[in-house]
C-alpha cells in the first residue's frame, strides 16, 4: 500500500441487528456507506462542500463477499480506500475484521461523480482524485460488476413500493441502502433465518425519486454455492436496480 485510506473501529449496536442477533444486511451496507462519507470528510470533501459545488457521488455497484456477519456487541474494524479512478468513475474497496483479526468481509464498489443540477456525470477534479487514491490494490481483484440481463429461477414474490420521504437522502433520490432493505423483506424465512448470507451484488441503473412506484420481483434458484435470490426492481418496464444474494 502506498498510503493508508481510512479505518475506524465500531461496536455493533442493538438497532443494527436482526432476530439472529447479527447485523442486518442493510445495516452492514449503511456502515460501509457511512465509512466512505467519513473518509471523504477527513479529506475535506464534506457533504456541505459537495452541495456547495453542486457535486455528489452516486454508487452504481456493490459486491460484498461475506465470511461472517458481525454480531451484537462485537467490536469490528472497518477499512476503506479508493483504488481506481477514470474520468468520472472511481472504485472504493472495503475490509471488515473482528477483534481477533479474522476477516469478515471483502467489498468493492463503483461510484460515479455527478453534477447535482444536471443529474449527469462530470469529470472528477484532478486534485480530488489525487487525495483519494492510495495505490492499494482492490479488495476483490478483477471485479467487473457483471449482472444478468434477465431473471432466472422461480418467481417467489412480487410487490409494489412507493418511495417516501424517509427513503431519500441529500442527493434527492432513494438512498442506495434502501434497495437492499426492500429486497430483504422478500427473502423466505427458511433462508434468512436458517442460512448464512455469503455474497451480495447490487447494480443501480436508474435513480428513484420520492413518489415513484417501484415493483420488486424476487426469483429463487439453486446453485453450487447455495440458494440464490435474484431481485429485480422495476419502474414500469424499466429495471432501476438488481440485487443478487447468495445463501449457504
């Protein structure tokens, strides 16, 4: 590593856990998002700074490999760094460790630098890219963020969600964590309660705003790794996001 990115120790709180006393997937993703924001704050790129310049970072992909979910009361070490920049895109990596130094997560994400007023990508300023980039390799080497174009497996759930005030953030759209929160409600109990979440892949294809109606369709299939749930989120006939979770 040429330079250290950012790391922070945290304790898993009660409001972050589920009936298994483990951190929920949405709480886990929220913690990674918060870590990225705090890292940006330390570099001077606070939310207020970004809003003043009419910029924002929009995450378009996540891939998280989970070795174990953090448990209630556990102290965990979260690390993040930016490993790749290209014009208006940047990749951000994550590790999570327990107190014994065992790795709990490898994570990578891809972000787009946006013009807040035009709602279009814009080039990352050179000095910003220099401050973020550490020279450290990606947490998941060679990740290409590929997702299936069409769902496969058995359709197990269809329901509509209306985006409300509580779903939106400072960027004016549904926060990326909300999509994972929505689809978790469709995971069958015999999978969510009795199996371990091993892998999460997410792609955001179109932002959703307050008042939009999102239709969630969940498809279940068996794979060599375990049970795979593909969740496609639609606005009309347009796919706005996809979430794939693997349980073993």
